[in-house]
């Protein structure tokens, strides 16, 4: 029986790399992709910035002092989406078993492709050559017999590298790693493992299963299997989104209901646009609010019929917000979420109200204009807001 060959391909500093194709003058210089300082966060950073401690999701207000000489580039999401689509399309020419994890990474099961394309190392080299020659970007690739080890291997290979973990070397590779590097081990789980005296993956592998289960439940059993290199999960070709959301962090805490409602309208428009882009409709809508003290609440409601209409989503989101007002504290973040998604074709209910159909048609026309002219901004006037 042929041993499984799994590749994990992870683009290197993806957003930064895409931007540098248009800004060759910045190659070799520190670059951060994100909105200007305030309450925005780092979306991507060049590796010299990372060496200073800057990382994704770090507040820009903390990142800039660490590397004040860095050039800040505002994100161009349409460029990242286009590059990602080209990369994923190429992966599908190599194997039908492609699992896109995010905009810049994917798993490929190339077990069935090796007769035509050569061994997994040859396929990985082919991928890296294509991404460099055709797209002017770099990628790191991890090769292993399962997803868990391939993911760790690609991290080990960064940046612009290739790491192969042979099946017989799997446990040797894993056991020297700290448990914090494991998939599924966040800060809380790491603290629980450290409390048991477990610092490395090798120590976790030898820990009695009953002791782990008593402390971590079934998650303890799963982690023990992973620590021994056992991961039988297949590469999942279809990864349907269960929800689509958009949120905004205000530059200053907000108390005015009209400002919150205006932001909900804008976010609902973005969510509706993404639903239509992905051919989905939603059976539920939710909102998220984070207060000044960082506490938060979420509320959601089921819809009478599935919809991809920004107007319908905004009506539901506003209704949820108004049930919560007056709010106890100023608001620092607000978000909208479309839930319980289904394919558009599965019974979208059309309204008998001609105004609703006209609104839906206007939204679709705006979508088409936005696709043809990515730099344009086509949005209902009531969603516009002044820059903060």
C-alpha cells in the first residue's frame, strides 16, 4: 500500500509579497500591511519586521514603535483574492484533492498524482517554481504522511523553503518540539499541559492517556494521538463556510446609536456582497458588540426565508441592536454575521414586493461593477460614512 503523501503549501508573508510586486522599490525594506495607527491591526509584516516581534493581529499602535522605519501599506484585498484564486486553480491541475485552509494556504493530497508527476518532493518543487516564475511570489512547503505533520513541516521550512518529514522520522521530528507548537494547543491548553509537567511533544506522547483525559477530556486523547504522529484526517475537498461576517473597530469608543446603526448598515452591505459572491444565502443573522472594557455580547435571529440581500440582512441586524439599546457602555467594536448558510439555488424565496426585487437587482448590478472595476466603490448612499 502506498504511503500517503500530504503537502501543506503556505505562502510567505502573502499580503506583503503581493504588494511588493507593485512596489519593487520596497523590496528588502521593512513593510507592514495594515491601516494607519489607531485601533487597526497588522494584517501582514515582512520578515525583518517579524524579527522585531511584529506579528499578524498585533495592534498597529504597538507595531509601529517596534519598527518606526517600516513602510505601512493599506491592504488591497481584491489583489490578494485574485492571487489566491490563481494559486488554488494551479493546485487543482496537480490533484483533485485540495483543501484550501485560508487565502494563502492549502493542503494537497498528491498520493494519486505521483505516477504522473513524480514523487512528492518533485511536485513540491514544481509548485514553488510555478509560484515564483508565474506570480513573482514565494511559498514554503511541508511534506509528510498526514496533515498535522505537514503543517508543522511548512512552518519549519519558512521562509521560502521545503521540508520533508519521512514517515520513519515522524516521531523523531515531533518529540523535540514544544507542545505550544501543536495544532489545537492554545495558551489555555498549553498552561494545562505545563501544569502536568509536560513541556515537549515527546513528553506528551508518553503521558498516560487516562491522566490527559481527566484533565482535558477527549481533547487530551486527540492531542496524545497527534503527539505520536497519528492523524488520519483526509484532505477535505469541500470546506463550506458556515458563516460570513464583517466587523469594525472604532478609532474612539462610540456611544451614539446613529453611528452604531450606520456602521451596521455598512457591514451588512459587505456581508451581503460576500454572500452573493460565494453563491450563498443565509437563514440567520447575528451581531457582535465589544465594549470599552473588552467585554462583549452576541445576538442572533432566524430569518423567515433564506436571503442574500444586504437590505434584509441590515434590517435584521438593526432590529437586534435596537433590542439592546440603551447600551450599558461605550462600544469599541461592532460586527454583523450571516449564519446557517446554504447554496443560493436551494430555495431562495423571492419577494412579491417589487421594491425588494428592485433593491436586490441594484445590489447585483453594484456587485458586477465592483468585479469589473475593483478599485471603484459602488454602495448605497446610506452606507457611506466619513473617514475617521
